[in-house]
């Protein structure tokens, strides 16, 4: 409970403390999440200073407040893959034209999106900026791998990639350049290869749910949605509040397709030469966009505490007579709460209320208010960013209470998102039913023939795409929701980003 | 002291344990450091699996063993700059043509090295891959900075940059694409701006000397060697074993040059509009090349322990009868020494001697040998990579002894490099003297008029360049070593990479 005194304090704060700074005040979010969702999203991203538009169309600047989320994701994931004996490396930005042609499907898939470099010297081969690094990495793999002793080879890289998308771009979700990780592993057997492709997908799911508090449906892509050059593509899919699905990460069983194109062979223990098996897997900075969409609200950014670097902002309630005492206590608390990267907002010329708004906009998970009346009671007030729940807590218990509040917030954010996801998946038996559900912005699970032509028709009529064949389903004996042919699987359809 | 028994053990190891793997054995370094230095360097880089040539000329693959050095440098430096309130961010890879033209010197400096993208759409402006990010970052800064409250603004980015060098390329030291950090800060006053430019340079020096064990001479660049668009450039210079100087990092006082070109202004506390002051500072993956050159030897890579991720390799000396017991102990030791990232090389089919060579080639700072005789004595043998010093130590004291050995090695590597540097700086008074010293591969300190024309003549006659005006020198009243005009400073000249 927040004390009345403190509320009063905010209002009473002396007017003469307010300088011209408040006139420059940046506006809060002026669009509602339930209104023009796209406009709301852009405002949150821009006003919370996560990103900015770049001078070149389709590019973005990732500002420090978002880049630190990316660093936290990197730190989390580097620990995971290091345990799996994956090593980070760095391969060149530019890829020769001939490499793209080596794997036919891959070349066709990425061809239209390549950015080519103007040739400096006639004699040099034309090169393009990497849209993904299979080809350039596997050229090296072909040289490095000789025997079964060199396998498995597990390499990951964190880098920028570029795809000259013609579709409309969107901050974080779809930009021509983005940052990502791409893991590329080589194995002696397909069994091992698929096993680990699924293992990395499972780690993606754990990260999305555990760290980002975004519930996931995982499954396999239909042939129509498969990665260019892959034998199988696995995916984790999330549902955004506007009813559109977002692919959060994929892993691919590449089979021996690239091994054959790039000559990746090894001598097995019986000295027979074999083609190797490969997988690749990646997620990108679009995860940051998903976090913003799923959790934020009309006041601005809401971050799951685990991913927020600064987990608590201390806003001292300042009056002239108790100013020094309160500030001193605020700084003591910041030191006490340093493992949460607590910081004190002691700027002059801004009211406490103005500061509340600013840190709500910027998504600090918990606000700690402390004023003279709190000090008398040896307490402080904690306010949760997501539901504005207030709690007066004794200073002696503050670390414990803060930990608890952050844990509850993390857990509640996930629960709410899960409830939304569960409430927005529907099962359709007929085409009419399915179309109606899609119009209601649902994800629709339906029996499907798994034929490319039929998939294309569904997309043509509804703009919905096959998101995945969810894992763990029982074998269906039914008719395809669209064409009526035999259906052995159920596929999840939705409009997508 | 290594026991005779253990040496015998290595030789006696059963022949039938050796499989075909040993026939595939990669050769060690076949060139001496004192021989063809360039060939020796390339062999160390390639055979220690630090890097590989890329298919596109002038590009390289940074392999995991080198990338982890880069990550360790990143982790070290991120902590430093975070304390200085610098935040990481990410700006776009592609820069519009018009941006390069805004700062005339900058445009002239980088123009010839730009890689342009083939235009996709006629209507879009021509864009190039960043050779450095001043222009693209300062365009955003111009939008973000409004008032003195927004200053100082301190942003850093870790990224790839591309300069289409025509000079011969060299792994790590000079490649068309490289990884680096570039810090870009904005201040209200020049005083603050220069102070921090020097502060970051000092941090570079501390890192080079403390982490990489490479002694530094720091100073200011002459006008001829200044960064394109800077008012002052500061540098840390190191001396490579072949007598060539290597620029290890620079920081620039950009003055108000870019602020004027990109409209970076702020309202000061009296509401007057002012142009801001800026600095920028960077170091790159060439640091890895410097580490290799300075410390490595005819057996391969030598790494300063602080930068080596795996600080100790445990090689068990295996005989059939004691195999299980020794392996068990080896793994116990690996756990005990896990904070050093100790690992056990228990591969079958390789002799202990073969393993010794491999890990010497790859630069693991300390080898721990343990065999049955050692176990009887409750000891293990530690061997230092740089001087091959052996020490039998009691198991109970192993952590302490290992720590001590690593510290001594770190300190000795620095001392040796410092001795080499000090022994190879000479002071010249006459032009004849200076030419002779340069021929003897010395760095030469000489009084200099500090005129661009004279600097050019020196370079023309000797290929040596002005490395820096070293800090802390007393005012010279002398004549220029080359032209005889008045000289108020001494400049350090050397042939450079």
C-alpha cells in the first residue's frame, strides 16, 4: 500500500524546483495498445529509446537500452551453448557469387534479397553481403574436416546479416540488416544431427519462456515454409497481441545437402569416406520486438525482470528540509540493492511524478519510492511496473521483498501471456470455421494435407501461413480443412509477421 | 624439476596405442621466428588454428581459438567502459554517400577504401559499407542531443568494419574487414572531451600492458598521421620483434568538426545554443596479431595467461596397468583446477609427446603432467609454456603453485617484451645516424620540425613513418633531424605495419 503522505508529497513538491527541463518533457505513449497496435508499438520502441530509424530505408539504430537486452540474451545463450561445446567464431561479411550457386534451393531462396558490392577490380569475383552464412562457413568446414576425430564440429557466430527485403520493414521485427546468432554444426550421423537440432530448439524455447516470459508453440515447418536448402526446419512460434504469429527462432536439419555441395566429407573409423550431416540454428534481435509487443502497455515498455539490466529505480521524494537525509538514504539503498543495478534518480528540476512516468515509459520493473514519512517508519514503497501494485516494506526486508516482487512479476508476465496464447488457439474442422477464426485473429489448428499447392491457396485466400506442425500431436486420420484430401497431421495456421 | 621417470614414461608409452591419427599429424612450425618472420607468423596463426584465409582476397576467418581471445578482450574492456558510463549500441552497416561528403577531410581520407553497394532502386541514394561510424552515428546524435542535460553522451559499439585496402593484407594486422570497438562521446566542453580522450587511451595502454603483456609508447600523432577529420589523434604504439611498429589503438579529439557538419548542438544552462565537442577511440582484432608476434616462439603460440581461456592442459601419462587410476586423478585435478578452465587430454592413439607438441603449438600456458610415479609421490609436474620451466609440486599445493606460475609467466612475458622495446629505441641527432638506426630495425627518437613536407621526405627515403610525439617529453630546443629547421619536439619514427 502506498501511503497517502507520499502521494501528497509528489503533488506538493515545490513548483520552483521545476525548470525549463519539464517543458521539454517528451510525451508519453499517445496511442493505446488496443487501438492502432502498430502505431502503439512504434511509439513504445521510439519513446522508450530502444531504437531509432536509420537514414537508409529499412535499417535501424539499436540504442543502448535495447542493446543491453541483446547483450543479456547473448550472455544467457553463450552459457548454454558453451555447455554444449559450441565455440564462437567469426566468418567474413562478403560471400562470392559462386558460393550461392552451389546449393540450388539456397541460391533460389536468397537470390532476390542479396546486396551486391560494386566490383573494385574486374578480375575479382562479384561478392554479396551475407544474408546467412551457410555457404561461407561450409567452404571452410570442407577444408578443416578430415576424419571422424574432427566431428562433431560445433561453431556459432554472433553477427550482422543483410536481406534486402521488399516487404514493409518494422523496427526489430523486419529490417534489412539485423543482428543474430547462427549455429552451424557438423556430425557423423543424421541421428546425432537431428537430435542436436531439436536440442538447440528446446533451448530456444526455454529461453523464450524462462527469460523473455513469452510462451511458445514448437513444431516442424511444412515444406512450403522450410529454410532454403534444409531437409527439415523446426521452429518456435509465439503469438503477438494483435493476433499475428511471430517466428522466434528456427533450427534446421540440413541433411547432407550442403555437405555434398561444399565437399564436407570425413574418413570414418573404418577409413571410408562419408558425407557429413549438418544442422544450423538461429535467432535474432527480433526477439526484442517480441518482448516489447507481448508485455508492454499504454504507459510504455514493460520488461520481464530477468532481462532488465536495471531492475529497480529509486525515486527519492524530496522536500527542502529533509532533502539531504532522504538522498543519503536513497544512495544507501542503491548500494544495498546493487545486485539489482539499482540507481537513484536525483535529478533536479523534475517532479517525482515526472520521474515515475519516465521510468514507467522506459520499463524499469520496480520503482522504489522513499520520502521523509517513509524514513520515519523505516520503510520504502515498492511499485511493480506491470500491475502498479504497491507495497510498503521495512528497509531491513527490502532485498528479500524486492527479489520476491521481481520473481512474481516475471512469473505473472509469463502466465498472462500464456493465458492469452491458450485463449487464442482454436481448432477448425471446416474451411468456413477456419476463415472465421482467422478473422477473429486466432491461431487455428486444422487437419491439413501438407501439400504445397493447398498451402498456397490458403495463404492466397486468407494471408495466413502454416506456422508449424506442432510437436507431440497424435496421428490424425481426417480430411484436409481446405481441399478435403486425406490429412495425417494438424497444422497451426496464422497470419504472421 | 621433471622426474626422469616421467620422461621415460613418455618414450615408453606403448607403440600399439598409436593409431593412424598420428600419421595425419599436423606439422609444427617449420620456420624460425628469427628467420623469415612473416612466414613464421603466418604459420603460427594458421597452425595454432587462430585464423584461416577466406575465399575473398584480403578477408579472414577468425577461428574459435582466436575469437575467444577477442571475447576476453571484450569482457575486460566492457567492464572498464561501463565504469566510465559508456553504453554499447549498434548503428547500421550501410552509410549514405552524402554523409561521407559532410566532413571534407573525413571524405578524402576514407573515399578510396569504400565498398559501395550496387543500387537496387534508382531512387535510393548510393550507400557504402562503414569504414568507421562517425558519420552514421553523428547523424543520430544530431537528432538526440537537445540540451546540456543530454551531455555527456557516451556510446560504444562492437562491430565489423570494411576498408578496401590496396596494400598487401596480413592476417589480423591488415585485412579488408576487421572487428573492432569504436567509442563516440559528446561533451559540452573541449576540456572534458580531451580529458576523456586521454583517459580512454590510458585504459588502452593499461589493457595492452596488463592483459596482453605488450609494452606501449603513447603519444600524439603528427598532423600527417592524424585521423581524417580529427583535431588531435592520440596513439599507443608497440614494437614488433621484426622492428616494425604497430599502432595498437587510437583516440581522437574531433573538436567541433563533426558537430558542425552534422549539426550537433545543445542549449547550455543559459539557454544559448552551442556546438558540442566530440572524441572517438578504437582498437581492433589486430591486437590478437600483436599478441601472437610479440610472445610466440618457434614451437608455436605463446599466450599471456590472463588472456588464455584454457590456462592449463592436463596430460596423463598412461600405461595399461595404471591407466584407470591416473585418468581418475587427472579428472579430479581438472575439477580442482576448473577456475583455470583445466581440461584433460585423454585421447587414445596419441602419445604424450605428441600431445605436448600440440598444446605447445596452440599456446596453453601451463601443461600439467601426471603419471603413476607422480601419483606415488602425491605430486604432479607443471611445465611453463614460455620457458619450459618444470616444477614437481604436491597435489595439495597445486592450485597455489599454478596460480603463482601463471602470474610469473604473465609478468615475465611483459618484462621480456619491455626489455626488447627498451633495447630497440635509439635517439638520433643526425640524419645519417637515424638512417643507420632504422636499417638496424630500431625505433628512432629524433628532434623534428613537425612539418608535413619534411615528414613525407623521411618516409620517402626510409619508408619509416612518424609513430608519435611521445607524451611527457621536455621541450626540445634543437634542429630537425632531417631539414635542420627549428625543432621543439622529438618524434618517434619507425617502419610500421
